[in-house]
C-alpha cells in the first residue's frame, strides 16, 4: 500500500545521509523517516537548506525527520529526502 511505497522511497532517499559527517543513525518505520545527528540541529541552516529544495521541515533536538502524508507521490518523497539530507 501507500505506507510501504513511501517507506521504500524514504529508505532509498535517506540512505546517502548515513555517509554524512555527524550522522549517527538513519531509520525508517512505515512512512516515517529519521536522520539522527551527533549534535543539535542548526535550525536556521536546516530550514534554509530544506526550503531551497522546496520543502518545509521541523527538525528538533538532534533529529531531522519527516512524516509525509500517504498521498505524497514518489517525486515528492524523493524531494523530501533530498531536503532532509541537505538539512
């Protein structure tokens, strides 16, 4: 179904984040994707990076996460993943 499709897109799209400096974990459960850092998220920088991709994220503490609606298309899931990786 839709949750499995979005989850697969998140797993694929967020996988490159695992190789980024400061990333300690990348995980997906259902249609929720999380990138955990070893430091607090720089909210201003993360917001600017995400907005450049056309995405609004709400990171908190050391987490950059997304919970796309089930109607989100594959291209938008990929865009969200690019934004999370950029943030």
